[in-house]
C-alpha cells in the first residue's frame, strides 16, 4: 500500500511505495536549525520508492557526517519535505514526518546525533541512542 504526503500548502505531493526502512529522530545541529531548535523525525525510504510532484527548491550543504546533503523545500510555502545524502549508491530519502499524511509510519526506532542535543532535550529511554551517525 502506498503512503502519501504533502507540504503545508499542498503544492508538493509525495507518493511512497512500501513501508519506511526505518524512522529516526535526529539531533544533529543542521536538523536542530531546520526544526527551529528541536530534533527532526525522518522516515527513510529507498530512492526508487519516492515519487515527488510539485516545484521544489533545493539546498546543498556539507553535513557533520562529511557528506553533501540535499534538502528539498516546497518553493511556494517553504515546507521542508525531505533530505538525502548525495552518495553512491543512492542513500535513502529522509522524508520529514510532518509532511506524511499518516505520521504514525514515522514512529522513531532510534535517536541519532544525540551528543549534539542541548541539555534540555528529552530522550525516550526505550529507543537506542547513538552519539553521532548510526552504525552502518
């Protein structure tokens, strides 16, 4: 069954085939800035499972991991739709939980970049916590 999503204004739409490979809460500094101070929650989908329609604005930045990361935003409303490391072979898309029509599929299974979180961050003790990127 495909999953769907959209940005705040509906100009960008997503169709995602299959279920996410994983879902993670990320506390890297870039994600904190994107989330205005908190962590982001991302559902990981293989590139071939992601179909996006609508006009996107793309930004590229070298992340703490050393990889160049592409971040996609709706050109109309600015919603952050997804990010993906630009590596070979293609890494999974990190679909932002907030754009999913059913955010339940993005229930985090782990926390990454926990060492970058501020002292007031709250962690679910039942989730595995990684100080930086998750193990390969």
